[in-house]
């Protein structure tokens, strides 16, 4: 089946099986290895991508579900000028220890910030609660998201 969707700002038309998992499509077919697979059952959040601005677990999505949608992977948030400012905040706060969960954490946080530009610490914790991290203890991640949101609010004035 041919699937048409926008991936990281570029329109694509690809031939694939409609039942192919999106995580496999991203990693194996499109070479976007920032999308990680860990549990394979939608429990850990390491495979998170944004679909129409919403955080989605690519290990439990089928390729056919991408038809006509806009998809953003971790590779799609940085630009020619370098890392996304939220990625920079993660680095500045030491929220990237082993890095395995980081792409999913960053994308989940961006989805939250799209809905709620200046979330509380509690709202950040709730938003990332579906993303497992075995290294940071989450506090540094919450600090990074909160700092980014606060600084972004200052710059947007």
C-alpha cells in the first residue's frame, strides 16, 4: 500500500505493508534511529513520536495510521542552527544521562508545551509519566522542561 504523510516537514509517499509497525518503518525503512524501541508494547515511551502534534507510541501504531498525517521524530525538531532549545535545556540540566529515553521525553514534553505553554511541575510530571527513565530520577527532566517553558515565555514577550 502507498502511504502519504508529512515527515519532519517533508511530504513522503512510501510503499509499505499497512500492518507494518511505525517504529519499524521509522528505524529500518527510513533510517530515523532516534525513535527507540524498548518494550514493544506501549509501556515505556521510548518510541514516542509526534503525530499531528500529539505524542504517540510508534511501537503500537500501524503504518496505515499515518496516512495524511504530520509526523515529527526527534530528528525533525533540530534545525540548521543546531539542537532545539528544549534539547539544550535537557543538556544544561543533566537530564540526558544514558540518553535512551531522551528522544521520547523531549517529544512528549514538546506535545505538553504545545497544549500548555507554561505547565506546572505537577503537569510536567503527569505528562511524562508514560516515559520510563532508569537514570535521572525524573527531577532533572522536570527542571529542564520547566526552565525551557519559563525562558520561552520571557523571549516571546
